C-alpha cells in the first residue's frame, strides 16, 4: 500500500499544495501535492518551406508553446476528508466551464461571457515570476480524477466516497511576462520557468 506520510506537514505548507483559481470569479481549490509525475514540455514552432536545389528547408519561426502535465493522488485520511476531496473534484470540474450572460428578451437564451481561464501555482515548478502572488495564467485542456478502487471507499447511505483518486491535469500557460531576449536584456528571464532562488 502506498504511504502518504503526515498530512499535517503538507497542509501547513502552501509549497506542498497545488493551488488553482478561476480567472472568471472567486472560485478556488487546492490539493495536497502527492505528485506522481510532472512533465513540462516546450515546443518551438516553425513553418518550413522546401526550395528547389536546397537540401535543407527554410524555416520561419512562429512561436514557442508550453504544456504542463501533472499527475497526483488525492488522498482521504478519513470519511470527512473523502467528502471534502469529492467536493474539490466537483469544484475543479465546474471551473472547466465558461460563464454565460442571459440575453435580455430572449427567454433562456445565453451568450458566452468569459472563457474558463484559470490561474495555477505549485511551489516554484508552476509559477509566474512576478505579480499575482506567483500564479500562472492559462487553461486546463484536460482534467480527470479516477477513484482507485483497490484503495476502497467510505460509504454513507447510498453514497460512496473514494479514499484515493488518481488525478491528472493538462495545463496550457498564457505567460504575462515578456519572454525572450532584447538588446538591453541579453540574459532573458532569469527566474523563468522555475525560480531557483538565485
């Protein structure tokens, strides 16, 4: 059986929490960071053109994109924790949906008002180096929280509350700091993407 250590140690340290806030409203949620995998992928995007008589294609730079994939366990140490965790999963799931406005005089017709952008922070691995308390803006393109059946569940009446979820998030950052180099800044962003404290 997996050991998750002392929950109070994690709960008292915000660096040991995965924090997510809605950019649309005041909704927020945090999970203890029992991280099982972390992948931060950068892709340099180029348009290429093959020219007659030239061995190598001519490349035109388009931009650099970043995708963060994070897998973690959501652990309940008792039935109260299990209910709280289920509510947290519900909260984050709801944060993937947009905000709508009612169209006056159109009955139940709605118009899209705000896209479901979120702000995310996990220690110095997911962070913006300045402003907004270090939260990194972006959108979640996929989220799953699957109960680990082998770990069992708490039951109350006809309701079941998993003891452990395997959760995964795919996050697409929208950096608010200017990245890259200029004539006056030949070193780039020293604290990007991870603030190493130097």
